[in-house]
């Protein structure tokens, strides 16, 4: 597992399970889990959370509720990673990487290879289908799939 907390905070609840690399979970496919927190980022992970080789990169904040399942090889990023302006990427002008908080509420299930992007809230008890890219808020009690993820079914 790769864990780097630079000027940030990581808080983990009880019964947290993180698989990384070649392990008992076949979805890990020998990929290391990665949690990277920088720029004063805050990560709060609730109780009874399970993750299989995720890649988590936080500059702002990530809150994961209780009883959340994060499927194999999911990516959760609260930032753009690089400047959008090519001149900033070249170093010609000073830029700032945009970031916004992510909230994953209680009892959410992220299928394998889901990507959750900055500024998103996933409502309680929702399911995000494998391979989906979450770019906007998902309400509670639904199933969302696709790129970008869209609600296809209400669970209530």
C-alpha cells in the first residue's frame, strides 16, 4: 500500500478493511492501494468500510460514511490533478489546481473501477455500477451507471 499524508489528516473508523495488491480479493489484480493527502486535505472514513485497491487523492476533503463498500480499483479524486490552462501546465503562468469536497454517505456501494470526481455527493444507500464515472451528485436510494453516471433506477 502507498500512503502519503503531507499537511493533511486521515481518520479511520472501526472495522476498516483495505486490500492492496495480490491478496485474498481477486479484484485487486496486484494493484497497490494508494491514499495520497496533500495541501491540508482531510479524509474521514467511517465504520465498517471495505475497499479493494483504491486510488484516493485528496487536496480538499473526502468524507466516507459507515458501511460503505468500495469495489476493486476505484479512483476517488477531489481535484483536477493538473491545471486546465496549458500555460500553467508549461509553467508560463501561475495556476491553481481546482478541488472540491467529496461526500459518500452511509451504505453506498461503488462497483469495481468506479471513478468519483471532485465536488460530488453520493446519497445514502445508493449503488454506483462498475466502470461508472461520477461527475455530479447522486441522490439517496438509487442505482446510477455510465459515463457520466446517471440514475437508472430508484430503490424506494
